[in-house]
């Protein structure tokens, strides 16, 4: 069909070559018989403002943003919704009649991925890390009803800042105390880059963690991180991080194209093949 490869959406990042989002959205575009293509847009930080300004003229329905643009893009938009404001980052822009609205679907993606596996008791969660991903995770945990969220981070000041921004249910804890924090936890989340292929390992003894506690990692390379292997061995339920990537794309695709796409085992296999 002529023009069927028209860009209809894209991911803007620097670098952007490793992103799995094109493979994911193009799978759905084809699955639902929609024309056009989801593209990669490498944009260096100095050119972000110009690239964003030009978006409404491209005919695209919207874009995703990745490192290092999620925060820098905020002042460049016409509107930023409450979720993105609370997380302090925009990962999705929706273009509607020339206006650009920013939102953040990472918290949704995190929660949708773990929701079917959450234990009945949802009181205490321990979050490792205090970067951008941790903010989305904390937003999601509050929404899921957790009442005590302990954030521990190598740089304590970042944990304090995050805890202060999200209110009384959160508290900041020193990184050295992380193994002790696990006592009584219903959920353990790793949002640091530790355990990722090529990065340093995450050193954490799980002895204090109750067996019913769900353990999840937002790292998905490797798919089953050493933390998840360690947790599974002692009988804890685990959820890998790939599902967060798949689920965060659902509301974006729906907002752009009016179809709520499905996260299926076939999609997961397709993405894993692309990653290999
Ligand atoms: P993102 O926005 O993707 O979460 P980030 O802001 O760079 O990325 O955060 C990475 C997280 O991994 C941070 O919590 C970081 O801790 P610092 O705030 O102290 O930098 C954590 N991290 C990275 N390398 C680490 C290491 N060697 N030991 C402990 N934590 C580490």
C-alpha cells in the first residue's frame, strides 16, 4: 500500500538503537492491521527542543521518550498530566490537533506486570534504588495500596528526596541496612542497574525476606537476574522485568491509535527473539 510506511509514532532518545519499543509497537500495528510505522528518532540533548517543536507537523500520533529526555521534555509540552508530574518524567507524548500532552505509563506498566502476582497482604514494600525508575515504581506501589514503602539507595540523599516527594508512607533507609529491611516485607523491587548484564552484581542476602514476598526486578537483561534466581530458589514468587516494558506500551498505543492492544505470550516471544 503506498504510504503504508509513513511514520505514525516513534521513540526519541540518545542513543536509541537498543530500544525494543519499535519492535513492540510495530508488532501491534501489524497485528491490528494499522498502516504506518513506529520509528527510531535519535535526538541529541541539544536538539531536543527543536525536534519536539516539529512533532505536530510530522503527522505522527505521538512519541515515546527515553534516556536522557524524560525530564528535559516537560517544559517543551503544552500539557503534562498528573501522573507524569508526580513521577517528574514523561515517557509518552500524545499529539492531538497540534497540541502535545505528556504522560507517564511506566507506573502503569510496572503495576500491570506484577498485579496478578501480588500477595494478599500488601503492606510493606522495599525498593532498591532512587532513580527515575524508582519514582514510577513508588507511584505504582502507593496506587496498589502499600502502606509502608522503604526506599534504600547507595546515595542516601536521593532516597531522602524521593521519600519526601511521595509523602508519609515512604521512608529513606541507608544502603548498608538493605538486608535487614527485608524483614516483614511483602514485596521487594530492584530498580537499580545492579545485576544487569555488564554491570556490577547486586549483593543482597534474602534470609530475612518472608517466603510469601513477591520479588521483581525492572532489569530484564538477563531476563532472570541473579536476584530473581536467588529468590526463586528459596521459594519466593518472582516476576521478571520484561512485562513492565510490554505493559507500559499498552496505554500509549491505545491513546495514539484507539485500540487497546494485548500483551500475549506470542508478543513476549517476539520481543525476546528481537533481543537475542
Ligand atoms: P533510572 O532513571 O533508570 O532509574 P538512574 O537514575 O541512573 O537510572 O538510577 C540508577 C540507580 O541504580 C540509582 O539508584 C543508583 O544509585 P545512586 O543514586 O547512588 O547512583 C543505582 N546504582 C547504580 N550503580 C550502583 C552501584 N554500583 N551500587 C549501588 N547502586 C547503584
